C-alpha cells in the first residue's frame, strides 16, 4: 500500500512538472512551444521544479524560501549535468551540485538551500548554451 502511494506521488509530481511547462506541439513531448516552433516557458517563477526539455530549462529563474530543495526533471532526450556557477569550479552554491548528472527521464534534487542569496546554475556539459542556464533566488 505504501509503495503504491509513493509511485502515485512520483507520477503526479512528474505530470505536474510536464504540465507546468506546457505540452505537445514539438518532437519532444512536454516541450513548451508557442505554436511557431520556438520554445516558451509558462511555469511560474515560484515553482520548486525546473524541467529540462528541448535543450533548455523551464523556468530559468525561480524564487524559493530558505530551506527549499529544488527538483530538476530531465524530460530531454540527452543527459545533462546541472551544477552551480561559476563554470568549471561550481563553488557559488554547492547545494545545486547535488543534482549533478541527470539522465533522460530522471529526477534529482538540490540539497537544502538555506542561505538567502542568488544562485546561478548551468549544464556543465554544455556551459555555453544560454537556454541551459538559470538562477535560484533564495529568500
């Protein structure tokens, strides 16, 4: 009974993340589009989930309360490696480094973000791709 509740909760969380970034209209399910083929993000900046799809993160910038763990969901077709800025040291917000390597379909979380500050993040494997960069503001 407990296991089925955990599976249900995990499935609901993934579904909510996919819905938060829109859906359909592209070759990558769950990728938000604006009808013209370009990517848009409709997830709220207060979300605690960042979805990776179509080589971009959604939302790119979020604000969370202290103590929050941010969830990264990889809905892309390739692996990513999400780390704290700056590249390649990853020293600004080491809590983000807990996400690290994330395979397609995988979900990973940051450690607790306890200190009020702005934390930049990026994909270590594609550090020049702007759409895979963002920030988490901790209040």
